[in-house]
């Protein structure tokens, strides 16, 4: 697991999981401000074999009321934007 913080806002987190890779997860930061975007990229191109589960903060949801997104496409770059009112957007 790894933790994203508000310091990651409007930047990219690149995952290059090659030494003992495994499925992992991270919560998006609960202190996100409207308009902030958080991006996760698969540098090692192994999300299919080792997916990443991204959890929306408690009380917040993504598209269609989802509480999590599973990133499982090799080479995927996924962006999460906070729109306020406990609503996140997701683009992959």
C-alpha cells in the first residue's frame, strides 16, 4: 500500500513496481480541495497482474456513487479530480 497526500495534488505518482511487486491500494486524500487532480501511472506496465485499488475518502464518492476504482490495465494513467461536495471524477 502507499498513501497519497494533498502534496501530490496536480502532480503524478508513478509506480515502477519491479522488486517484489504485488497488488496494492491507496486512499485519495480527504483534505483535497475542489479542482485538485491526482494522477497514478503504471511505469512498470504490470497493473493487469498487480492491480491498484484507489479508495475514495470516507463519505465521498466517485462516478455513479463508486467507493473505489481498480486500476488493472498495463501502462494505465488514471486521474482523479475532486469537484467538491464530496464528489470525485475519474478519467483513465
